[in-house]
C-alpha cells in the first residue's frame, strides 16, 4: 500500500536507447520527502502500542523514537519512488516489462535534502524480420514430404529465427539471469545441497 500525502510531480527527464532501454532521471523535492515522512509517521501512530498509552494515542515523538532512521528512510523512499516512477511511466507513455533498477545519485541520501534518482528499465524489444522468411515459410508449407505438423512448425520457427534481428536490452538479460539464479538456489535448497556443490557436481562455474 503506497501512502502519498499529496500528488507531487517530480522534475524528470528521459533517455531512450535503441534497444528499448529507458533511463529516467528524477528529482524529488525535500518538501515532498518531509510531507511523506509525516504521513508515514502518522500511519505508524494509528497502530502503535506502548506502555502508558492506548493504541493510536502515543505522541508522535514517542512513535518516532521507536522507529530506526534506516527503517523510516526505507519506508519513505519505497513509497515516494514507487509513486514518482508510476507517474513518469504514465506521462512518458512507457510500457516496462521488467522491474526497474533504482540508483540514488546523491552520495549520502537522507530525508532532509532533495533526492536525485536514476531509474532504468526497458520496454519490449522490437524484432526485425528479413523478408526472405516469407518465401522460406511458403516453401515449408508447400512441401508435401513433410507430413508431421510439429516438424513443419519447427522448420518455420527456425526460418523466423534465422531471418530475425533482435537487440536484447542489457537490463532484460540481467533480470533473466537473476531469475534463473534464484531458481537454481531454490532447487539446490530443495535437494539439500549448496549452490557451489551443485556447480561442482555439474563441473560448471557460476560465471
């Protein structure tokens, strides 16, 4: 659940690359950061219970002292960045297909200064097809010697792949690698071995 104290629109710019990667540079004003901080603090107060106070009745200072600065920064950043990213996606008519990579450009970001944030993601890459595939697919379809429809489909797919040109965004490849690595870790855990033991058994390296 994203808590936004006011509908704020950050300063933003966008860079679009040929491989469908896009990079958003966003600046969030410190006054919006402070507004969000107060809104989240109030939301914590509603459910806060401690000795000497009924639920939701503890003073804000007491609530504030019970939450670590790291936890509060994480909450504010998560809510605000989610919101500004969503707004930037809408205003730039983007259709991202992977979770974004988020990087603070501030050396030491905190709740008392403006944030400069770089968000990278990508849209669905385009496939360019050489027109040669049309003649090849026609020949495959007209070939009476191929009786098996699955075999015919395999040949058509092979023709499309051979005549296709595709540049995959780096972030898309990285996301897929991370997904496979997560799956590998889960499989290794289920088998009761470490990932390194699995790699050693398969005579392969993590790289």
